[in-house]
C-alpha cells in the first residue's frame, strides 16, 4: 500500500484556518483516551540478530545502493553511501563486513508505559497487480482510474504548527471554505474528475485492490502494458473493507484475507458497491512507461522496489532508506522468514511503531503471498554508527 509525498497544491496559512473551521480531515477521529506510545531503540550485538549469518544479504544490496541517491541529502548517510561504492556488488562477505563495521543493530520496541515494551508487531504484504483495460470506456471496460484532479488541495499544517512537520490534510474549495474531498461513493459523479481518467478497467474489485496496493500494471486492449504509480489520495480516512465485513458478521477476523474478501464479493455482487464504499479513501495515479518488466514500481523513497527485499514502514519511527532486518513467518509455508530488507515505502494503513508491509513483487504467486500475509514479526534497524537516533515519537 504505497503512500508517497503528494503532488496536490500546497495550501498554507489562509486556507489552513478555513480547513480547521470546516472540519476537513484525513484521519479517523482520535479516541478520547488515545494510547500514548513511543519507540525504543535497543542496541544489541550482531550475534543477537537471528538469522543474520544465514541470510543472502547480497539480494538486498542493490536496493540499498539505489536508496543512497536520495539518502545523500542526509548528513548521517553521506559517508556510508560514499564508502559502499567501493564494495563489490558480487561479494556478499564484503557486504556483510561493511554492515557489521559501519552500522549498529537497534531492536525496535513499542513502549506504552504500562507494561513491558513489545517486541512484535503486525507484518502484512503487498504486491504489484495486473489489470486489463483500455484508453476509452466501453461495456468491457467500464471502471475508471483517475489522475490527480485539478481542484485537490493539500494543506501543510507545519506552516502554522512547526511541530506538525510532514502533516497535511487534503480537501477542495467550496465557495470560500475548504471542505473534505469527494469520497469513494461520490468520486465518479464529481465534475472535477471528468477528463482525468487515465484508463478504464474491466473490474471494480480489481480497481479497488489496485488502489490498496498503490501501484500496478494495466494491459491495454492494444497489447501495450503500462504502469500506474501512486500520485496522491483524496484525503479521506482509509477504512479496511475486511474489517467492515467482520463487523457485519460476514467474515471472521481470521477469514478476512484478500482472497476471502474477493470471493465474498463474487458471491454477493449486489453488495459489492456497499462494501467497496465502506473505504472512502481514493488513490489517484500517474502513468509511467514499463521499460523493464523485471523492475519494481517506485516507492515513497523514489527508487524501484525489490521483491522480497523492500519494506513499507511508518517513517516516524523507521526513516526511509534504512536497512531493516525482519523476522516473521512465510504466509504460504509457515516457515520462518528472516531477511535484510530496506525501508523504501510507506502506506496509508502502515501506521505504528511495529507495523510493516512486505513487498512481494509481481505475478500470481506474489498476489497469493501478499493476500495471505498477516503475521507477527520483529524488526531491527541497521543504523549508522555515531548518528543521532530517530526521535521515536
């Protein structure tokens, strides 16, 4: 589930006050007594990292090197990114020595203050789907996927509240007020999206899951295959349709996987629109040529994702570009998964200290893995020696 920096217009102080007055928001209402949590970064020895010696870390090396292009803008990464250029790409032992010499191992813990800090959290999965579509609407391709509307506004909260750096809300102007942008139930009738249709696809459920994944490929009826990349969101809160079906008594929590949700909608087509509209969030896309079918889509860091080695995280706790070692369970075989990955992406539903989304790649197997991935896991950050720790709040 990708969520990269928005391209919508940045609206500052004046419209911010209007947005606050109108109640425009992108987050669900906070509970009256929210749980106060903070991240702890527990420094441990390399020997305490389970599975480190057995992992083929060279599979993550290329992705980490690619991450160095944007990381060069950060002082704590410049020396490391410069030095790694001299490490041979085909020498796993040299790469392992580089990590062990230049990085500390920090176990990520979730501290709520009322009990022992937690060391495990939820690991889910995502992938790059393939849809079938056309440039023009027809009976075979009736479902639109949109580019960013011209009237989508983004309010930068940090322009008034510096402590809210990185926080934005989205909306649209209605007269002299900013109001919430159109929800999923409203979007197809909104005048501002007319002419913003990038492609039309064959199936509404496939279109919905493409938005959940954040990017994907569309094979056009001309034979051409294009890639749709995340460009922005409507700012409405993300709601899980799996949770909606559980709350409706249609599925149990253990049953609410992506394949089960698809099957339920197939059996109940008359309720498909109701279920999809339970998630008011809409993703807008940009089109990119598919030059290399073996290359993954770009994540929030702006570099291509690597199947099985790229991770979506909450960047408040794990800065993008950070090498991350994850231990969890394979969704198909239930065998241990212990891998070095790189935090290269974010997601609308990936919020929290011990919360991550595993990128499985493209194709049917990746789709099955991602759809069934819902496992507990632990996370260790590899952090440059001597660099200030993330704030963790």
